[in-house]
């Protein structure tokens, strides 16, 4: 991956002159978001640079094993400490998002600051003026992979120890479905190979992320597959819907539904999967989309659900009831699929 020399020089100036850097991911953080912020947090620690991590909301339990997770400041749990860290920072780094709105309630605080901002991300269409300096490439598997290449370009590889490597490796494997999508570039595999060579405990990471499920998550998955999975055979699609009552009944914790949207793609003949999760009763629904081959679910999400993302992995939202969100999906998806099959 190539970087502009002027950008690298500017990034070096920012980090050299900062006495306090604050690293920020998006709301509802996933493996790539947490892996990238903690990857940088540990790298800066190894280089003697003071950094803090401020996240909008709770970190999923299956990611809390990463080195530095115990030092994370959660805005929704300690607003005063989070705001203080932000206001006293010399540099803000945005990881795995390109629109400040994706930081939830933190957006209001960030928008009022004149602190220099650096964005590292792999999602399309960055919001204008989101950062003073941007490292963005939609062709790269994950923000963690971009971070790895940027660390190398800055000649900081001596600071990529096992703690940094494990965080970055975690983000790459979670954002690619363990290298099953968004991972056709050989550079991704070279990055993974180098990270493993730096002391990454691959077995431990896979156990922590994929094999440390709570009984609530397992029962919720069973409920989803038995009762909440619907197939739209004519469109080659299937979807999952989870109400607030479903989540509460199974003692939902952040991260419990991670990966559920991928299960319908295991059905023969299904090339599009969606998951509708009601976050606020009759008010707000979070939506995830996955697809195979050339079906651009990012364009579908952008057009119908105020979302976006990658061709085969995207997200959206619906301000309204779960029933109306599903109705819109059923009404609009068949036409979108027919239109794109002809291309």
C-alpha cells in the first residue's frame, strides 16, 4: 500500500508534537474498530507517546481481552472523564469511521473542538472536512490492515510487538469473516503473515473472539435460526429480525449478535443476507447487510436505509418500527436485485 510522502510527514509532525493523543472508534464498536484503536494505543506506548482511548459505548466482551482494553474510557459510563480527555488532547485520531455522526453522543463534543484530526478508515465517501489528514482506501480489507501498512511506512515496525500485532490481527480477521470476504488482495495475507510472526497467539485470539460465547448468545443464536430466519427465494435473499423483546429475553450484551448476519449466506441459493435489530422499541432499527459476488449491498443500503459500506458488507438504519423496516426491505429488494442482475 502506497502513502503520500507529504501525508506521512504531516502525520509525523502531529504525533511528534502531541503530548496527548486520543483515539476514537465508532459507536457499537466491532473487532476492527477496537483492534485498530488498541493497536495504535499499544504502539504509541511502545514509542513513549501518551495516548488515551475514548469510546462512545461499551466494548463487546469478546474483545475486552486485548492489551489496553482495561484503560479504555467509555463515554456513556464516565462522561466527565471522556470529555476531559478529549478537551485536553493535542491530536484526535478517528479509527474505522469517516463521519463524526458515527460516534453517537461524542459527536457533539468533537464538533466543538478545534484539535487537529487524523482519520484512518476503509469506508467509502468520507464526510467533507471530517479530518485534517486522512488515510483512506476502500480497497483494503480493514482499518487494522491500513494501520499496519501505515506503521510500516512510518518506519515504526520495531514498535509492532505481540500486543500491537494481536490487536491488528484481530481486526483483520473479524472484518473479513476470517478472510472469507474483502480479502482478495495478496497484501492482506502478507500483513497477516507478518503479524503472526511477531508473536501473535492465533489460537488464543480465535478462542476469545469466536469460542467464548455466553449461554445467552448461544440461546439467542438458536432462537434466530429456528424462529427468526425468513427466506425470500425469488430474490436469493434471507433475513433475520430481532425485536427488543427478543434481545431482553436472552439477556443481550454488546457483541452478542456479531456474525449472525453471515449465517443466512450458508443456505444454498442465498446470495444476500440482512439482519434487522430493534435497538429502541418502535423507534430505531440497526440493519446489517451481506452479499456474495457482485451484488452491491452498500448501494442498496445507501438508497433505502441511510447507510453504506462495502460492496459485500454494509450497514444501515431505520427510524421507525421493526415491522416497517422489514416491509420496506421486502418491497424494495426484489427490484434492486433484478436491476443489478442485468448489469
